[in-house]
C-alpha cells in the first residue's frame, strides 16, 4: 500500500487470502515518499519467494504478475486512479481490478497461484462452473442460437480447465494450449492478433477461437468466462465507435469481488499476452528467463533512444 490510509480498502484482499490459507505479507511503500524502498522491495521480491504482488506501481521493476487495485479518491470517483493504473504502456502489464475492489485482487491472486496447484485452483472454482443452457428465468438466453453458443463456451471452458493438469496436480506438457484467445467476431482480430504474436515470440502454446462474447481464458474481454472457470482471465477492452473504449473498460473491470477479471489497457492485447506470460512464468523457468530478457531489451532500447536524443538534439531527433 502507499500508506496506512489504504488499509480499510485493502483489508478485503487480506481476508480472502487468509480464507484461502495463502501466506502473504503486508507493507506500506510510497512510490512518492520512499522510491528507493519501493525499488528495493520490487527487485528482491522474487528471490524472497513472493509470487504475486498486489501493488500496481511496481510492475516495471519485476517480472512477477502484478495486480492493481484503483482506490476511490476525493475527486473523479476513482476514475483517475483506474486510468492511471490500467492504461500502462506495452511491456508493463498491470492486472487491474475494479475501483476499491481489493477482494477481487485476492481472488485473482488465488487463481494465478492455482496454475500449478489444482487443489488451490479448485478452491477458486466459481459456484456454478456450467452455465445454465435450458433458458431458465434469469439467464437471458432468448433463442436456440444463443443456447448453442453458450454450450460451445461451456465445452471450451471445461476442456481448458480439465486438460491442463494430471492426477498429481502437475502441469501437462507444453503441447496443450496454455492460453485461449476468444473473440466475439473476426472484427476483433486486428486488435487481438498482437496478443497471438507475443505468445508466439515467447513460445507459449495457444489457440484462437470465436464465440458469443469477446473473451479468453487468459485473455478475456467479458465477465462471462471469469464466472465460469477458476482459471485466471485477462480482459482486453476494445475501442468502439463511441466513448473511445471507456464503456468497454468499465464494463470489464468493474466486476464483483468473486469474479475477478485482470483488465489491461484499451486495445492493448500485447499487454494481456505479456501478463499471461508472467503468470505462466511462475511455473516455467524458461518463460521467466525470456521475460527477464524481454525487459532488458526494452531497457536497452530506451537507453539507445536517450543517447541519440542527447547526441543529435530534439529537433534533429524529431526530423529523423
């Protein structure tokens, strides 16, 4: 937390982690008042055994999955905090949850840690894994086509949830897809293709599918998948013709506590894939090494640009 004033909100995450018997630590580290402490904490977290961090301001300093909880401030009803956290540049993914919804961060941490622990994953299982497809009241299934689409989604989720683990709670071979990219239609493909390219670059097996909603098992854009699977779900808000994607962003991120969707920036499917890589890196040393190299390459590229700017000056830099 930035300070102890965040504790009344963040205690909900601690309660969820306690109920799940997940060990955790609590610290106050101000990015503004104690930046050196923040750097030291982030740099040493992995070697101390930390596997998930709930603190959005340190995503650039670690290769661990980082979950951000925007806090409701006195102005703008938390929208400023939400945008500053979720709208991160490519290469610095933050799994953002709803404003003041620390419980969602706790649930999401459990789902991420459950990727190599089936018993823990089972404890994260939503109350109703299979969506009702009999058009019972309250489920909003209005025609046979929609029922068929929901059945396809159920089948996909069951397959993904059951085939990634064997009876010894170990991950199966990398031949099985580790990430499912699901879109509402091929109109989303120009945006979501960047996620597929990142996964290819990192050597992460994945599949691409079209279903009734823009969603994915590790790259998702809607609450429906998150409510049907214990796997971590990442939301990619897609910019539409109105509201510049803010409507999509809010509809994805503002989920209730026990249905966490790790939301990334609008149209930034590359960050969704990079976040998925960080998650799988917890159980794959090869992915961890590739993520470290990726971060070092980004740093070196920035240093080269800074050197060029100092050498040629800003006017020449802009003209070339």
